[in-house]
C-alpha cells in the first residue's frame, strides 16, 4: 500500500467519470475476491474497508487502483487517496478510517458504531451521515477550551471522558493537555497567517488602539488592537499583539513595538490613526509616529486621545467635590450591609415594599462608576433603607431624610451623561465618530449638522488623495464631493446605520465611500485594548499563573479572533467603566 496525493471532491468526480464503467466493475469484483488472501485464495468475505472507499482503475496498469475515501467526500473535505493493487494489504486505508473518522471493523453494524447512519445534521446541510473523528473533535475542543478560558487540562478530565463515552460518543478518548495546547497553537498560527495575507491585499486604512498593563504576576504587557471597515462595510477589530514588554515604557520603546507590529501585519503604509490615553509616554510616541511615511494629511489626524479616559478624569474630579454630600447615604448603605444579625428584619421590610432582598456591594474609591451604580440602586430602595437605618439610630442627627435622597438623585442625574457617553464610546461594532445614544431621537438636521463638521477635512483628504492623479480624476472627485455635500444625509430613522448608508451609495460615491471607511473606523477610546487586559487577567488566573507569555498571547489573540467570526467581541464580558479596576502600568516617562 502506498499513500498518494489528496483529492478535492471535484477532482475525484472528474477522475472517476473518465474511466470505463464496465472495465472498472470487472476489476473491482476480481480484487474483492482476492484481497483478503493476498491474491492466492479468495477469502469468501469482503473487508469493511471497502464500504468507505471507491476504487478507480489506474490507466494502463491492470489490477492497480486509486482508492479514494468516500467518507471525506460525504463531509465535503479534501479526500485521502491510496494506491492499491490486488494482492496487497490495506493497512493505511484502515488507519485513515480509524484515526481521522473513528471507524473500525468492530464498530460497523453495532449499536456503538461511530458512523451514526440514522443521524442527519440539518445544520450541516441535511441528508449526510455523521462520522465521528477524534482529530476533528480535538480541533473543536481546542477552540472551545480557549473560548471558555478553560485550562488545557480540561481534556484530561476523567469525568468528561466518562460523560462523553456514556452519553455522546463511545469512541471518545481523553485529550492530553500538551496535545490540546499544541493544537491551539497550530490554529493560532494558521489564523495569523490568514490575517497577514488579508491585510496585504486590504486597500483601505486602519486605526489602532494601544495600552499597557501589568498582570498579577507583575509581568508588563502591551496590547495593540487594529480596527478597520471591510469591503462589505462591516466594522472589524482584531487584537494583533499582546506581548510582554520588559523594557522601559518610554515613548521610543512603545513606538518600536508599534512599528514592529505594523510591519509584521503589512499595515505600515495603511495607518490612519492611533488612539492612546493621556500618558506622557504615549504622547511622546506620537512624535516618532509622525516621522513615518505614507501618513494621511502628514499625520494631522493620527493622534486620537481616549475620550473614555477624559470622561473618567472629569467624572472623578466632579465626584471628589460632591463626595461629602453623598456621605450620609453611603454610610447608611455600609451600615445596612454590615448588619448581619438583622438580615431577617431587612428581608421582611423588602417584602413589605415589594422589593427583592438586596445584597449591597462596596463602593470603590478609584471607580466613579461604582459610586454611580451604588447610589442609583439605593434610590430604588430609599424607603426601605430610610426605615431600616433610622429605626436603629438613637441620634436624630445621624438619621437620613428626603433632602439627602434628593441630593443623591441630583448627583445621579449629573453622572448619567458620563455613564452613557462612556458606554457609547465603548461599542464594538458601531462607528464611534457617529455613534449616538439609542434613546435619543435622530433628526435630519442633526445628522446633516454632524456630517457638515467634516466638510473641511473631506476637502483636504480628497485633495491629498487625488493630487497625484490626472486632472480629469480630480475634477470627478470634486464633483462627487460637491454632490454629496449638496444632498447630505437625510433620515429620520432612529435605527439609521451610517455604514449601510455608505454601502448603498458606494457606486454613487466611489471615492468618498472609501474615505468614509477610513474615517468612520476611528475608535474614540482604548476600551478595545483594556478589554484585552480583562481577558488576560482571566487567562492568567491563580490556576494558570505559570503560563508563558507566548501562550498568553496565543490565548488572548485567538479567542478574540474566534469571537470576531461570530461578531461576539465584547459581548457581556467587559464593563468599560470598570477599567480603573485593572492594574494598568503608568507610562509616565516621556523619553
């Protein structure tokens, strides 16, 4: 038996159809009679192997065949083929069935067979039998374990093995942690190659966000996230770097890291902007970035300061001034939380007022949003808190009254716009430059006004884009811009989608639609990188604190890429207003 090349289903059909039907059938029958006895005696029985292989005669070679796996054909994948002649064995073919499809001689025709002929997968297209493959199972387990942030030892669980064998698949075998890790790494490298190749052919501009973080193990990491709008006008993001950064966090060193990442992913000449927080080292890094070639408008638009960070500083400053006014309410909440011996009374009061038994959290001094959320929740329980707290106070001056709750409500109203704005800036799949509060109404005049803010920039970008082109191209581009500015964006739809609007008009405005993809992608915050740190903190938990930095990078990046396929990045896994809880590196050096 000799292993040959692999065939696609189309190649196999072409090869199969080219043979003489009668000649093929005669030789196949003769081969089945002699195969078991090595060609000397007919065995009187046919091997199970031939249920899963199609024999194709080799031209001008009697008794020689190409045997193609029909299981691979049925599940629409590259088909294994083997050279076989009458009188030889077929160990390679049986090993392929066992290792790649989980099919053995003992499994066929029994209740434990791995070919579940009665199971038809509608999701997979319907009408096709399910074939269990240990290799295929390991591939999917590697993806599952990484998405769920489970340890690589998950596959070694005896309980998992028993569950799978008894309830799902009798042929299941446990997966060694080294095998699972190696398979995850192989998938990561393959996806990375695909991403690099994609960006090599990408014809637009990208925006970056970057930040630094220190793990619980005191290892400093730098994250780089790329954002772009694809040809179908879908906003995309990928984490392309999550590297340990042991050198000093100076502006030049940060620049070198960014430049290396851009070069690796073919993005050096496609950079539109970089979103940073207000650390001085990041500002210094921009000075080096501005020396790069191929920046749009000579880099005038390259530096974007994190709006969420600015909002956070503003809210912290205002809350520090208002803190004394909230102290009576916070004292009441803290006392209630610590009154363990009176939980029954508290529960009775909650039931009396038709509220659930609330367990109060703590207020974090470094997170303004924790104060906002705590006070907002307390306002719903103000009657219960007032009655419960005042009934146990002997000093009337220590009691709370309605005037204190009025102050608390006013403070919440002041902080609400900050909270909503931070959430809007943190959206993953909506352009930040246009993003608006979903609760607000949208009028044609307001949308047109927002568009008009970019008139001057559009003229400048259009001029730079066409200045090296012919005069006729420049004239057409100018006409296109004038036509756009004349008609504007007129809509009263509260579900108005700016990306779909541009996609629908990409033929009418071919050049402007490309500029729109460049401009609308710009992130207004570094939340994308901070969410990666949140994921990194979960990867490097107490049970996996010894993971090597390359493994951490693999887990964080691959998980983000897999979530991007189903557009679930950032879904219910990161609160942008809790970014201060992350132990971030203070890159204060401006060298």
